[in-house]
């Protein structure tokens, strides 16, 4: 069964073959041997999706949120800089 995996540190979508799944976990076969391990479908590091489309939509939304937050931070810092410059000219 295929799933699409995204990790938290890059924007790559990786197609993964899983052994089975539950509502909250996927079970993967280790690349070196016959052991199977369990991973959460949603964690701080990885996200698993049923379709490539869902994975792409998630990445787009995550990136849009990051851009929005960075713009907000930039506005705050520019305002702080403006106020500091006004204070120094007094």
C-alpha cells in the first residue's frame, strides 16, 4: 500500500510502501531486514498522506503559513527599527 510522506525539514514528498495502517499509525518494513516498525501518521517530524494531491496541498498550506508568519515578523521588526531610529533622533 502506498503513502506519501513529508518530513518537517524539507519540502520533498516521498512515496512510501507501507505494510499496514491504523487510524493513527503506519507500519513500515526496515530497509535492512524483515523487521517492521510503527510510525505516527502525524508527528512533529513526519506527515503521511493517502494521495500525492493531499501531500502537495498540505505543503502549500504549510508554506503559505510560514510566509504569512515571516511577513508578520518582518512588519514587527521594521516597526521596531523605525521607532528606535525616531528615538535616536530626539
